């Protein structure tokens, strides 16, 4: 038997709000029909990638993620500023041996932004 990865899915309190944050972060769109209960960020047809799903759960996030996104940018300071305007919070910044920041999306899911 073989399996294929279909999508990456996150738990969320408000699936549409978190999907909107990630769509804006990644330059993608949210699929039609998004609600607080379920929403999907559509892959960019020009870049091989997977859909990112968000499904509503009753509980808040309470512990650190076991998996996270790593994003890379050529304009680190401008991108940190843009992401915080979208609703991210800067958690930490490391400059040695690599320069990156850990941020959290509006529901607290951590991700890293790496300076190229």
C-alpha cells in the first residue's frame, strides 16, 4: 500500500481568520466557502505545493508546535514588519550562526522567517 501527501492541516479556533493570515503571508488565496469551521489556502499553480487546511477545534493552542513552516526572505526587516502588520507576533530572533526570527501566527502557531 502506498500513500500520498494530500495537504497540510492545522487545528484552529477560527479557520477562516488563520487561513486568511497564511494566504496573505504566502501570496495565495483562500478557497471559496471558507468559514470559521473550515478553510483552505489554495496552492499557487506556478509553484508545486500542497493545500494548507484549517479545521476548527474547541480548544486553544497551549504548547509549542512539533512541526512548523520555515519561510525565507531577501528583505528580512521589511518582511518581519509586514508579517507583524498581518497579525504575527515576534517570539525570538537569532543571528548566529544563521539569521532568523521565530514568529507566531494570530493563533500562536510558531514559524521561522530566515534571512537569505
